[in-house]
């Protein structure tokens, strides 16, 4: 077998880590679905070789940061690439809007 044929065979071989990568992405996805922030439930995750990539849209930069923090401690994740976009509709909200939402949710849970 020539080196060219070996290279093609290597590229077409299934990734032995594909199932593990998919499981890590699903764990991260579950962490986002458990969030008190409804908007994070639409953020998707891809994982490969230690890098978790987030995709989707949220209305505020605060929620983009919360999404990243929510998945940063997932086992196997070495680095998070946050490709989440902040939609134009979120650009007009006050900077602390996310904190007020969070405080309301926490006080509702405690009260």
C-alpha cells in the first residue's frame, strides 16, 4: 500500500473517540438545559479533542458568559470556544438585566 493510500485509509477510518466526544457534548448540553436561564437551552455544543464549542444566540452578553461558565467544568473540557452570538434585540437591554433576572429566580426558589 502506498503512502497516499495509507493517508486516505487513515482519513476514512472512524474516529475511535467519536462516542466519547458525543457523550461529553451531551453532558455540556444537559448543563445548559438545567440552567435557570431559558435562553441557554437553545445553545448547542460540539466537542472534539478537549475543545468544547458553543453555538447559538442569546439576547445579552451576560447570558453568553453564563453559557460559557456553565460548561467550563464539564469533565474532559480543556478549553471552551464561545461562538454564541448576542442578538441585536439584546443590545438595548440594560447591562444588569441578567442579574435582576437571576435574583428574581433565586428569590422565587428560596421564598
